[in-house]
């Protein structure tokens, strides 16, 4: 039975449903599912996801943590950057910048389907072909011009003792930052929709 770490914003059915990327860790040790409703269609939420990365559009979270505590040098974008919309399988979404201790590191894109899901493989130090952690962004069309954005995080067998300890120690911080990221995406996507409506009426 996997350990349930949190389900901020997610319904019981969302926490229990099978999502793209779950197959990468068939028997997880821990599962966290978070969700937010965004008043913008998936096509207007997706661009914010694919341009993420500390050396790109940022992670839309708290810069006082990212820059003040972690010294990442992040600038969280407030617009869509066309030059960062070409994300593909195998690419890295950087959590640390070049020159940072340990270098530029972050999860690798394992699966993506435009406007539907983005699955990231976060398995530092794992043997090739072994997935020990995932970040899964799922976009569900609500049918009324909105999006239900889910973020599922899973960890599985094969993580080193050091990583397991860090997961345990930093879990409250992960929840705190992931929640802020989802709300940051929501704020930006909804603001762009509102700008488009105002421009149409002008």
C-alpha cells in the first residue's frame, strides 16, 4: 500500500484515478495528488507548463525561497515565451541553473501529449531505464472553458537511502512549493484569458 502524502485540492476520485505516467512506477512507495481548477481552456494552460525551468520561465512558485534561500537566480515569467514552447521527450526541465553545485539538474520529460499531459522522470542516480520518481501534470477539460490541472508525484523502489531521507525531511517544503506553483499557473493563465477578453471588447 503506497503512503499517501497529500491531496491538496484533489477530490477522492482524482486521487484514486489512473493517470498518464502511473505505469512508470507500477508499485509506488508514496503518492501525492494535488489539483486546481483554472478558468482557462487546456490550450491556454499548456504553454505555461512546457516553458518551465529555472533557466527558462521559472517554476511559478515563491522566489523568496528559490532565490533567497536556494540561490537559484529564478525569474518567474509573466508571459508565454514562443522560444520555449518546443519541449520534447528527453529534454530536462532544470531545477538548478548552470554553475550551481552539481550543475544543471532536473527531471527529464518521459511523456507528453500537447494540452493533455506532461510526465517527468525524477530519478536522480537511478540506473538507466529505472524510474524511481515522477512528476505528472494532467490537464482535464472541464467542458465549460476551464481546466482541471492535476499534479501527481510518485516515488518508488530503487531510491537511495539518502534520497529517501531527503524526501522525508523535505516533504512539507515540497507540498508548500507545489501548491504555490499550481496557484501561480492558475493566476497567469486566468490573467491572459482576462486580457484577451478586454482586448476583444475594446
